C-alpha cells in the first residue's frame, strides 16, 4: 500500500494529480499561466471541483496561451460565461483575461514568467517537513510578498492564500507530508 498525503482521499482524479503533478517544480510559462487561472478559479471552491473542469478550461481558454487569452473580448466572455464546463463566475473569467495581460508584461520584463515567480523562493523549492496535514500553513511570508507584488502588477484573484496554493501546485514548496512517498521523490 502506498503512503500518501490524506487530502486526495479516494478520488482517482485527485490521487492522479497528487501523485504526478502537485509539488512538481514547474518551469514552463504556459503551465504557470494554467495554474494561475485555475487557482484563481478555485477561490471559495474545492480543488476537486476545479480539477474536474480542467480539461474544459484547457479547451475554451485556448490551451492557456496567455497571448490569446489577453485578446478576449465581450463576445468571448459571454461565450465563456455560458459554458457549463467551467466555473461561470464573471469576476473569475475577467480575472483570467486581466491576468493574461499582466502575465505578458511580466514575461516582457523578466524574459519569462518562470524567472519572475521563482524569485519568491530564491530560485529553489522550499522543502518543508510536515508530519501532519494540519501543520501546513495556508499562507507564508513568501506568499504574502508574492501576492503583494502580483497585485501591484495588475493581477487579481492572487491573495496570499491563493498564492500559497499556487506555490504548492507549481512545486515552489514541497508540502507533501514527510511520510508521503512523493515527499522523498521530490527532495532527491
């Protein structure tokens, strides 16, 4: 029997995500943008809800290519808000478009979003060593700084808690509990 973090439960989609994606360091800008959109969409919802809709998001958000999402107009917004396959929240949809525009500006300034975002953890994943899930924080001074800077650059739905969830998803922190098989895999 595999020993893993408790949060995926018995949901096969969550287990797949936990075992193969969560906490794996991301250095691909398209994947960074995907996590920004999805973590923002999660606000007030469970990750399971978002994960079940991820494939549809990939389709209707043009593969999470920020250069395309940044051009979305009112017609496209109306189309997205009518799609039951995604979270139909006007603030979250508009945020994805606004964030695409800010994302492109960050890429221009830093040559890549990856270079920019990894500065908040000194360019290396932070290796935590939690024994229990209830020890894992919902935000940290690093996510506070990241959130503040993202907001100053025009991003939205990037509060400190969402920023920390993003850091976990993108492997900027290893928050697998120490007894989880993924913890050791991601620290070696």
